[in-house]
C-alpha cells in the first residue's frame, strides 16, 4: 500500500499570498520525509482550502478566477502537487456559475459543488452541478477537465481525497489518504474462507493505519498542527494487483458486475470498519472504472454498469467516480443521475460524490483513449436517464431524512 496523498487543510485570506502557504509547505515536506523514512511512499502533497465562496470577498467571477489561478500558482511553487478550492455552496447560488471558468484557467486546481447536505437535496444546486459537468466536458477534447470536479452529497469537511477535500476550521490541519486496494487482493489470495480473508484484511489495515497514526501524531505535535485522521478507503491503481475489481474476483465473484458483487463490496467495507484507527473522510471502497484495471475491463465488456456502481455505493463506496459517459449526455440526464445519488446519500446518512466524465464525440460503447498514467482505458458506459418532469422539474428543496431503524 501507499499514501496517495498527505493533504494539508487551511483557511486562506483574499488575495492569497506566499506567506500564507510557506509554513504549510514546510510542514508537508517534513511530513512526507517522516512517512517515507518509515517505508511509506507518499505519492502527492495536496492543499485544500475552505470553500472558495467563503474567502473570495467580494465574490465575483473575475475575483474567483483570479483567486484560483493565484492559489494554484503559489501552491505549486511551494511544493504541493494539487490544490482543492472547495465546493460551490447552495446558499451562494452564483458560486456554481464561476466554476467552469475557474477550471478553464487552471490545470492543477480541483473544485466541487454541494448538491445535498443533512436532510435536504437542493434541486437548483443539483442542476447547476449538472450544468458544470456538461460545460467542463467541452474544455478539453478528451473531456478530461471533469477529473477536477465532483458533485458532493452529504460530504463533511476534512476528507483528504480530491475533489471532495475542503476545510471548515480556522486553524490548519492535515489528513492522510491511502492507496490500499492491494491489501484486499492479497488478503483474499491467501484466504481459505470469507471470514479468514476479512480477518487478514482488517489486521493489515489496522497495522498500517496505526503505524501511520503514530507518525502523524508525532509530526502534528512537533509542528503544532492538527491531525484530522486517515481515510483508509481502498483506492485502486490501474494494475491488476492493485484493483478492487481483482479483489472482488479473488473473493469468488466470477466477474465484477455479476450477482455476488454487492456482497463482496459489503464484506470488504465491513473489514475496513472493523479496524481501529483515527478516521477522516469516507473509509469505504473507491470503485472508479477509469482508475481500476479490472473495473475498466468489466465496464468495457458491458458487465459492470452505472446502476451496479450506484447500487454498490449503498453498502460500501464513495459514489460514482471517473465514470465515462457519452459526449451528448444532456444536463437533464446528468441531473437525474445526481438526484439518485443525493437521495442515496441522505437516506443512508453517508457521504457520496459524483465525478462524471462525458467525452465529446463519443457514444456508449466507444473506446476511451485517455493518455494519463493513473487511468485504465475502458469504453463509454451507457446511462439510462432522461429529463425529470412534474414535481421533480421544480426548483424546490427536497427534504429527505435518514432511514429510521426498526426497534
């Protein structure tokens, strides 16, 4: 396993200045060195801010773009690979309209938009996010810009995974995101039963997480910065040995997408939940078709569908991530899919995100051709969706409470 990111969170002031980032960059470099001295590769150092509508004051289109460019430039100069500017917010509806230009003006800045929180789905915000996804798909010929945007449903501050990362406190903090799908593959290659594989996986997660936490607490104390926890989501890499799809199939699912896959997702997530460590973020399964070699293959074969991925999110995951869609997918079709995701997040009281990638000029079944080392190419996935009508076509907030357990 590897550390995918050491993410530092802070509350910037407008306009951003190098002096705000200097101590954070010094800490991040020292933290990276400490983890690597213990044998853990740190792939990226990342910076996440409070939601941009809260610190870009007064908030205008030009100031939002200027802030995005400015903080991206300062972050890269300071040694951070990527920066997340946080989400557009329903209470500041104009903030959604600024996001496409902010994406256009940057290369390493990530953004998001809230579509649901607590017990409310905001249909106006949801449609705004669908509009952002459609517009962002046209910023690059490959549709790649949508890698840097996600719709957020019920997602709290403090997750170290991008694009969901944002800060909500005054003082700085940091958190760790892992790339650990290989632990699941290894656990079930060795196992003679589901119980044994689950036990091996939980023990492995706990061993690594507690080692990471010891280092994190030490550097937090030395540098007087808050440690927010570890998101030990089993994130994959596009190789078979680091694929959650491979882990499903090592457990005994003949092909990911066939019956039994939901059970595999639930069992792997339960193994994460059984481990003891300080938590941040999702701590579930990341099931991105374009970042997982086996999922990419099964999606290309047509066995793994968008509906499958949404269903697995109910028991395990972080939502819909790097899902390749037809370039002609409309805002209305995207909005309907986001509505289902938001309803699932609120009803189950869990954080979910959607990172959807319409690809210009392509239709369902076409091969993808991304030239990106962290992607496994697949085929464009079919989306069964149409424009919402009737009451769903209004712009009201939909109140949806978590499901009550039977007594």
